């Protein structure tokens, strides 16, 4: 009898295995599906965290660069004898033929026409238009701008004209006999009273002597970061405020006096 039950159990074992197989497979498939779902959700969460960390890293890098620029600006401020005020660039004129920016202070902040604007490298330009809370600054490279300069090495005086290019100024009426070289530093000369004397403006990059001309072609690169600086300095230079009616065309005319 026992032997008969053993034979029956032996015969039924494969059948029981076949009956249990779908359930076991279903359990394993369910575990695989659940594990895959968990992995996908974990993967999505990790991707979000990675993006957040990258964003924070970029923000920290931007803050570090801004701190470096502010430190450079403060170092430049230490070399300035006049009273200055920190302002921020808030807009850029989109017209490629007008090199102008907008700063966050205006007539309510005692800004005046012709007020010099600097960055950590040198002269940026001057205020040419004001509203109550903002001002428009013409950059030294604007084709309508002129600024009296002198060669730091020799004291030779000239006028640096904007050429409508952000990386170029040109000196006007430089005699072929003048001692001027590539690498010479050009500072404000203080003539005409608009810009205080001694502020760096540009570095001479090219001197061309044409035998057929009595004047040399002298080109220079502005030292200010005209297309990069965001924090700027306004110089309070005791310049009397004048309205456009009292001083028409002051940007070029006064600089050339």
C-alpha cells in the first residue's frame, strides 16, 4: 500500500510542478516588473538631482566670477582719487551703430550729463542721457565719441576717436615724427575738463607710418571690458551739469576743444 502511494506521488509530482509553474513565473515576473519600476523611478530621481547639482554648480561659478570682478573693481577704485559710486549695467542698446549701455541710476541719484563711467580696466564712456532712475552711457568706441588722451611714456597729447568697433580706437592727427610705439598706455589727459586726468583708456596696438602722408595711423585697444563688465563706477568730478540745449553735440565738440 505504501509502495503504491509512493508510485502515485512520484507520478503526480511533475503534474504539481506544472500546476505551480505559472504562479511561480507570475511571481518572478511581478518581482522583475516591480524592480524595473523602482529602478526607473530611482533613475529619474537621480537625473533630477544631477541637474539640480549642476545648476547649483553653475550658479556658484557665476557668483565666484562676479566676486572676482567686484574685487577687481574695488582694486581699481583704490587707485582713483575722485569720489566714485558703484552702479550696475541693466541694458544694452541693440543698435550695432550706437555703442551705448543703460545703468541703474538717473537724475534722482544726482547723475549729470558727461559724467565719466569706468570699470576695473579703464574708461568706459560718459553719461549722455538721463531719466529719473536710469541713464544712458555712450561708450568710448562709439563713432560719435572722442576723448582727450596722453601717452603715459612721453606725455604726447592727442584725441582718441571711436570707430564703431568695440576693440578699436584711433588717434587723430598724429605727426609722423611723434615718438609713439605699440604697447604705449593712453591715459586721460584732463583737457576740456570732462574726464579727470590719469585714468587708463587704451593701449596702442598698431602704428602705421605711410611715407606719402604727414600723419601716422595709430590704433589702440580700449582697456575697459566694454562688452563684459556689469558693475561700473561713476566718477563724481565736480563737472557742472549742462543741458543738451546749453551744450549741443558735447560728446565730440567739447572733447576736441
